[in-house]
C-alpha cells in the first residue's frame, strides 16, 4: 500500500539557517511526489512536484527537493529560511488519482 | 494557477443538524474532486473521491450515509454532514484536478472549512 512518512513532527530553525525536511515514501511504481505548505487555518499551496527527469526539483519560494529512488526519499530543502516560512509542510505521493499525505512537519523559525 | 473556492470558510452548527459545504472550481472544469478531513495537528485523510455524474467513492471507514457527496456539475461538488455530532468537528478540505488531466497535473485545493458542532 502507498504511504508517506515524515519522521520529524516539529523542527525549529534559526532565521537565515538552512532547512531540510525529510520525506520517505512507499509506492510500487514510479511515484509522483509533491510538497505542499499550509498556513494555519488555510488550504494547501503546492511548493514543488516530481514526476520524472531531473531528480533535483526547483519550486517556489526558494525551495528545492531531491528525489532519491534508492532511499525512497524526497527531502525538501531551502538554503536560507525566512520567518515567513513558518508553517506546516506536507509531503504527498500520487496514488491513482488522489494524493496520500504524510503527517506533516511543523516548521518554527526563531529569530 | 487555477482556483478552487470552498464555502463556507467556517461554520458552527448544533448537534443533530446537517451542514453543507460547497467546493467550486472557478476557472476550470473538474470531473473529479476529492474531499479530505484534517484533525488538529494531523495529516489530511482522504474521505472520498467525487466523480461528476456518478456516485462518490468512499474510503474505508468513512460513513457514506453520514457524509453525503454530490457532484452535479463539472465545477461543483458538495459535502453534506448529516446529523452532525461534536466528533464531526474538523477541518474539511476539497481539491480538484482539471478535466482530462492525469496524476502529473497539479491538484488544486480549496481554503478549507472549519466545522464546529456544539
């Protein structure tokens, strides 16, 4: 069965520091992978997605993610975090037509 | 990008009453819409897949008689929580994928509806 694991429930990063959010997936075929961000009480905004090709994917707001098939991972990175990046981050895998989400990682940014 | 509008953004209702939540794709047609439920500090759990002109497909454990889904047009799907109880209080989010698209096309999400049953 398809599943997504985000090992880190909560991460705190200093403003200006680098960030990496981990995501591992379980899927039998070639996965479609996504990262979404959610602000409190809001819907989801797509940061980036991977379907095929270059394993390093660039997204919005300076985010990038690297697909590593051998590790079944799709980690999200940002070289320098801004206070406005504080939010909930969800990794998702496409399963059929719907998305299966991980439990999310809450990012806090300290000054 | 495409816009999905969800209405209302929040609703408070009395226990035993029914509540309808609307999900509209504003600038594209969507043959398939998805309804998710999100508990506080939890992930999004897929409740059902709504197909235009046909019955919705519910995930295991979701009561179809309690969560009625109607997808009467290519731009509108509704979720009705019938005989709501406090345990139905949650954040409900819909998403839609443009007609004719496949999994490598972005799914667009509504802003969510906060339901509180008192």
